[in-house]
C-alpha cells in the first residue's frame, strides 16, 4: 500500500490500509522480502556499514604505519593542524627517551 503521513492518518484510512494488506499480491511480495531478509546477516552487514564510515586514516598511529604495523593512535603531538598521531607504545618510548636525556643532562651538570 502507498504510504501516508502520520499527521494525515485517520482510523478510516488505517482500516483501509489493513484491508489492502490482505491482497494476495502484497502478501506474496511480503513473503519474498521476508525470505530475502532471512538470508542476510544483519549484524555483519551493520558492522561492515559502521566500519566503512569510520575515518580510519585519522585513527592510526603515524609512526607505526612507517614501521609497517597498524596500531591505534591514542595521543596527538604537535600543533592542531600539523600533529603527529601516536600509539601508546610510541608515546611510552618518547617519554622514556625524554627521561634519559634529562638524566644524562643532570649528570653532566
């Protein structure tokens, strides 16, 4: 049956639409649609759609990509438009390196 706006729906129109649903051709098409829908994996399709919309390029660690790995970026270093996206491992390494530099500098003073 042809759709109708909810704001224009009345009891009489609703009753008429229910009668239209009894039409054998509409029932046949509904059964065909139900059969097709049962063949689909709705969860998998939904997940694929969700993942296709993710901005993955903006979510990955720039350093790990240079190393041929794929790691999720958790931090951003640098200016707003020119930042480097880094994962936990890279951030930990940078923190450790900074501590080593400070340690060496304090021993030299």
